[in-house]
């Protein structure tokens, strides 16, 4: 679980899935960004540059 943290408080994010964590009470949203494996390294030989 990811924690929503402030100056003198801390709690688990009420909403957390594979895309984001969100705390409506504090208006905090964390978005996970991860490139798909096939997009991380382009294959230069697959298509010639135009």
C-alpha cells in the first residue's frame, strides 16, 4: 500500500490500483507511468526512416 502523508498525519490511499493511487480527502493523486516492454526499445531495423 502507498501512503498519503502530510505534516502530522499519514494513512493508506483509499483508492489504489495498477494505474493510480488517489486520496479524495486531500486531493492527492499519484499516477504510475511505465512503458510497455515492446515500446521501451524501438527496433531500428523494423521500419526504415522516411
